[in-house]
C-alpha cells in the first residue's frame, strides 16, 4: 500500500492552493489545532484520526473521500 499519509497531506495542500486559503484559515474553519495541522502537513505528526480528517474535509468543503487514496 502507498503511503496514505503522504497522499492525504498532498491532497490537503492541493485543496488549500486551489481554494486560495492558508493552513491557518483551514485550522480555524475546521476547528483543528493550528499546531497539529501544521505538524501534519509538514510530516512531523504522522498519524491523524478519522475525526480530524472529517473536520478538515468539512473545513475544505469537500467530501472525506476526496482526501483519501482511491486504492
């Protein structure tokens, strides 16, 4: 299996760029800790709960499945 977390990080970053919002704004909008989000996107926080992913997806206004790998 591919590195799931690398895929999720890349996808979140792509959504941030396409929507023109910062990680800080996403953290605020989604209710996720700014420090956690920065750490996860940088790869220093390796794990993320499904609850956090749901919050991030809602903050990005995308379905959760859009953040996950297809395979």
